[in-house]
């Protein structure tokens, strides 16, 4: 499991703008990399909109924000447009990056077991090492927690 001080696993994924984004694109800059289950669901929408609203503070600190879910690029594009999101969304359709970060987990709902994203956020330093990890994130208040940690 990825923890504080570990080197963040590298990745390259398709983005909502049709390009590809890699961890290396953020070298020399801090990155909030957050994993969420699904576009347009109540918790994921709340989390994304809260992060959107904190972007001026993140930008002032030179911190990038990137969201990752198993949804398609097209789904991300629609989600981003619908909620005027001001950060990049990446499509991890084969779950490889989620697995590398240890957030592709067995979950249970109404007695049914399935694999899915465990909502988690990683603060990655300019040196590519993990500075902070939030697992089993609750959407409400999470953006404020991240912003507070960045302000330390």
C-alpha cells in the first residue's frame, strides 16, 4: 500500500480534453491526485465541486488537481462541462492506475460484493514522493481538509 514518503507510482492516462497526462507532467509541482468512483453520482459530484471551489487557493500555492475514475473520456468531458470543473479528469478504464495506488478494492453494497474505487486522495510532492494520503474519503469537507494541509 502506498504511504507517506513512498515514490508515487507513475502513470499515463487519457484525459477529458482528449490528450494524455502523466505523473511526470507535474515534476517540480505538487499534485492533488484524487480517485473517485463515478461521474455524476451525488458524492463524487459534491467532492468535485468542492475541489473546483478551492482551486483559487490551490492555484495560489502552485498545486495542481487531477481526478481519476474508471469512467470514459466522454463521460469525464460531460461531467466536467456540466459542473464547470476547472481541473483535469483522467480515465482509468482498465483500473491499472487505481490498482497501483491501492485504491481498486472489493466493496459491498446491499450484500453484493464487487470491485471498485475506494475514494482516496494522494498529495504528491514536487519530488514525486507522497506527502499525504487520505483513504475512505468522505466527500463533504474533504476539499477543506486538503486545502488546510496544503496551507501548513
